[in-house]
C-alpha cells in the first residue's frame, strides 16, 4: 500500500484524532485556559511520537509551550520545517456570557454538510494535523520519508508568538532547514486552489483612557464634565478619513506602491458580490474604494477597531458619566511598514486627539512584519505540483490579508529559506468568528497534498 | 422629652438600622438581585410598622414592590405625602469583575471621617430613613403627629419607576395629600443649605447595531467590510457639535429660553474650580461653554453616552472585525421638552447617520418630564423654616441636574400639590459612582429638619 492509499484507509481515524484535539479549549489569550493550552501541547507531542518521529520535545516558555519534533533519517535529502500552531482564538468576545451566534458548542466538534465545526478546526489544528498525518502515512507505507522533517508547533500564534521570537534564534541550529512549509491560510475554492504569495504584518495596541477619578452621575455632572465614552468615540472616529483611508499622519509613508504587474495579477482573482455575501454575510463595505476588494484585503495596510468598551453595558440603564474607556486597535501592514514605527505614529496621533490632562495608557499585544514570497524557487515549483495533485487543478497565486508574524523571523533566522504558504482552508471557514469550520474534504486533500509536497521536495 | 431630644437619644440606633438597610443589595436594574430588592421592601415595611404607622402595605408589581404606609390620626391637619426609594444603582459597571475604585465593599457600610460609605447611603436609603426616624421621634415624644403622613417608597427609581406610573393613578384616592416632600437630592453644603427649584427630565435609550451576520477575521476582511465598532464610534461622535451643543436636529426646539432673572438667580450659586475638583475629581469640561457650569447642569438639556461596547474587550488581543455594537444614551431634559419627542428625534438622527441596510434596534430604559417648582407657596415657606432650623442658615434655591421622573406624575395625578425637594445629600456624595457616602451629620440634621418640617406644615 502506498502512502496515498494508506492515508485513505486511515481517514476515519485521522478525523477522530482531530476531533480529540479540537475538544481541548487551548485558548492562548485567556489565562484561565493555561492548563488546557498545555494539555493541547502534550497531545500534539504524543501524536508526533506515535507516528514515529525520533525526537520530540515540549519546551516550557514564559507563555505557552513550544512543541518540536523531528525525523532526520533521509541522509542527503533536503530538510523541511513544518510550522503550525495548536492554540486557538477565544470563541466568544465575552467568555462569561458566550455568544448564541454559535450553532454548536465551539469545543464539541460536530460534522455537518461535509464540514467539521469547532473552534480551531481550520485555524490551525486541522491544517497542521493534515501534515502530521501525511508524515504518518509516508512512514507507515515506506518505513522512511523522502525528506528530513522538522515540526515546529507553537501555542501562542493567536497572541503574537511571544515565546517563539526567543525560541527560534535560541534554537537556530536545531531548526536549520532548506524550506519552510506553513498551512495556516485558505485557498479560493476546492476547484480553484491558490498559494499565498504575500502576508500582511500586524501591529496591535490597546489604549486605556481615564478622564476623572471615578464615574460620575449624569444628573450631577451631565453637560459639564468630560465623558470618557464620548471622548473615546470622537477619537476613534478620527482614525479614518472620509475617503476610507487611515488618517494617522505618516501611516502610508513606508508603503511600497503597487506595481501595475501586481495589480494585474490580483485582478485575476476577482472577489464577486456573491462570494463576499456568502463568506462574510454582508455587502456593507468600507475602506479605500479606489483599490479593488482583493487589493484592500491583501495588498493595502489597514487600521481596525477590534473592540471598545466604556461605562455601563449591562441590562437596563445606569445614568453614569463614564470616567474610563478602552479600545483595541490593530493595523495590518504591508511592505515596508515597520510595526514599531506604526505603533509610534498611531499612539502619537491618539495623544494629539485628546486633551493633555487625560490619562492615556498604551499596551501592545501583537507585532509582525509583512512578508512577500518568492514565487520562482524550485521549492515553490514543488508546492505547485503538490497542490495540483491534491486538488486536480494548478494553483494561482494570491495575497493573504492575514498575518503570520513569525514567518519573518523564521526567514531571517534561517538564512532566508523559501517559505511555502500552502493553505487548506476555504474563504468561508469563519476564522476568529462563530461557527468556525474546516471542510473534511479539504482535510483529506490536505493530507494528500502534504504527501505529494514532501515527495516533490525530495526530488528537488 | 420632645421629639428633637428623642431623636438625639436615638441616633446610634438610627444609624445601626440604616446600616442594616444598606447591607441589602437592592439593585433594581439587575434581575439576579430581585430577591434582595424584595427583601429591602419588606425591611422598610417592617420599620414603618414598628414606628407606629397604622396601615402598611407592600404591593407586588410587574417589577419591584411598592411600599405604602400611613398615619392619619391628625384630623383636620394637612396630609403630607413623603416619597422616596429603597432601590439602588448597580455599584459596578460590570458585576462580574467589580471595580477596584471602591475603597470599601459597597454593601458593607463603613463609617469613616464622619461619613457612612455604602451604595444607596445618600441615594436614597439614608434620606428616606431620616424622614422615617423623624416620624418615629414625633410619635415617641408626643404620641401623635402634627400632620397626617403617607409614605410612598418605591423600588424602581433607578430603573425608571415603571410600576409607579400605574400605581399612582390606580391609588390616587389613597395617596391624596396636600403637599409632597421628597429628599432625593443634595444641598450646596452643610453651612450653605439649598432647596431644589427645578429638576431635569430624562430620556434613556439603548441602540443596538449589527452590520454583518457574525464577527469576521480582520486578516480576511480588514479594510473591506464595515466594522460595527467603527461605525458606532463615528455615529456617537456626531451626536454633539464642535461647540459642545447637542447636534440632534430639533433637540432644542421645545426648550423655554432662560430668563435674565433665572440666570441671575443661578449666578448666586457659583460653582468654583475648587468645588468642582473636590466633588468630581476633574476640571476636564465639555458641553455648552456659553452657559455657566450651574446652568449647564441644572437648566440646560444634555445628551450623554452612558456606555458602549463592541467586539473583543477581554485581556490580550483578538483580531476581530466586530459585527455588533451597543450604546446607552441618555438625555437630561428641561421644560418644555417631552421624552417621547426627544426619543423620536435622537433615534431618527441615529438612523440618518448609518447606512440603510445596517440593522438598528432601539430599547427605551427611562423616561421623565422636567419639573419647575413653585417657590412662593406657604408649604415652601414651611420648608424654608425647617431647613433653617436644621442647618442654622436660610436655604437658597438651586436647580438640580438630576431627574426624579415620577415627580411630574405625582403632581399631575394629585391635583398639582406643591412638591418640596428638600435634599440632605452633599455634592461629593459620589452618587451612581464608586465610594458613595452619606454624611452622618447630614443624616442627623435631616431627621431634625424633617421633624421641623412636619411641625411647620402642621401650622400652615
């Protein structure tokens, strides 16, 4: 039985194992789930051992553990570093009250209409597990692998990969590889496969504002004393210009303008009204209208308000003048914007928008350089071959609006090795949202594609 | 022993009883405290019986109970209706996480520097209990009262007095009185007593906004799809004009302009920087700068954002595009603004500020007509005499920025009887805020003033 046949025979087991992993609420952002995150790390490490990797380590960090596993028995063959993450986004904005928008329980995976519904199913447990099962199938079928394989699977991707920024330089020799494979993105459609050729960077900040020593009664001070909710709303409203562009001075200074070739390439992958409505559930748009949808999401930087809160938000009424307000703001960056520089510009602009004696506090929660991928390498040719085999059609290249901030570090520490961003998700997977799902067919095709990719890389 | 001497001898007991009442978390706004609200109603009714009222009733309503008590043994003498409330504001904006701004536990009363710290101490348990103890002292000392007394003490003042709007018309004959006394406000200072001659009205609404079927990943849709947090912030920022006035079209249409005499009278009760800083903890101002501080708070209408929330507000980061946002907005009204008309204008303006296909939902949480008080009645003369006796100085008249919405109903149902707004609070009582307190000296002076008021009204 070859590896593909073995993988087919093992599909039911693979799906059940993935469900086990999805039952662990490994929410890296919330301290109360620290034990579950550790449990997920141990689960991944166990399975790396079970499939036959020769060295598997779970490394404690200041945050959540890093899982490393390797099989180095292919002397002379290239070494492939496969990166992924076992942590997940919080399923609700408020864990205390949940969110009835979920049709199923986020940590109780349910099969429906060919999809597996669970938090983390597509992002990224299902995708990384496809690679694990591909390695398992190759080892089962052949007793060996066509390449050397190293897995680097972290537990802080959803919170900024803090530990990995120390771990990777500290383990540069151990992680040494010829190519890096990452499946933490999506393709256009099952019959329209795509490979990501650009990732946006990230700068995430939280701003806390205080205008008075405590909340005040609106009867006693309404119309007289500064209201933090109002000041915050007015400040947030000034972050964008009327034309939809970001109003922060200097925000676009470092942006490398799109070339006509880039605009032409991205125009090949139109984003129709039907697709947008199906995937996002809305046609209500904002942003820079002089750029196309795909350009706005993949090739242009943005600033978004991810959350805000001030004053009384419970049931009923409280006639309070809020003294405090908080907002979470993130920017998606494109080459050659730098997160530190953008933080300085955004926080400086916010300071300029409020009276001097208002107390402001800034926290940073995330960070990542934008990435442009070389699409002409032999390794990318292997990825094109593998995706063609797995999905029955040649892939197109497409920019991705999301960020995998650690990619820039992997590249810079590991001598700028090629990075292959081969995503098995679909556009309507509801990442970071209620009802996250992963297509079971994409999972199985992902395993096949990974087998083909390792084989193709072995031939390069 | 006369009533004043009896009250002095009974002060320690009165304070301990008040503490008992303050230990009951009778938060009318939050459903989970319904049992505590009922317990507070029963406590008040018990004490009305104990002091010798001849008829005491607790009436169930669709919301929280109404407590009624009467003593009608003064044939031929006037009848005084004393209104107050036993419910309190939520002590925290979020009951789940509390608020470290409180120096003490809100429902564990603590004496410090001559003040009693607890939620509801000034608003309104301490003030209504001063009247109860005044009636007790008169009955103890004299075996009778100089007037007939009716107590009407509700449990929904902080949530809009919903039940009372039905209860008062339904019990108009029972509540019939010659004058109404209300102590649910503050005076300028112990040595600078004041009586309230105007109350602002109230219109409180909640607006819920939805722009997409669910939250979306900012990597997948950032820069493309409408963000509810941003839309809400932009909408809220447009509720005020740059000059600090309310931007809602027609908002000021019904406002009766201030007369030179009104402006002159209110100019007598300046609000200094020192007072504002001491009371509010800030000098950061907003609002209509062409009006004085006292005018802005007492005689001009306002619109305030009492709370807002959207998206991810937990610890850390979540790169989400919020699909929903909520804000609580209230307006303080002055004669002759009508809450229904202002609701229509505010909600209509909000609708005009967002794209048509955004889903908007409005909830109303509060309602109240503004009130202007006749200061020339013989009953007001009695109040002036009583306050002069209780506080050693003649009171000035002062507009109050807060609302006691039920006052307009009491007046209209009970043949426009005079209403005496004799507040025993002080400006720095931290109503609706952390560290609410009631001066113990004001409590005792309040008892004396109430005795004097009932005696003076008996002579009119």
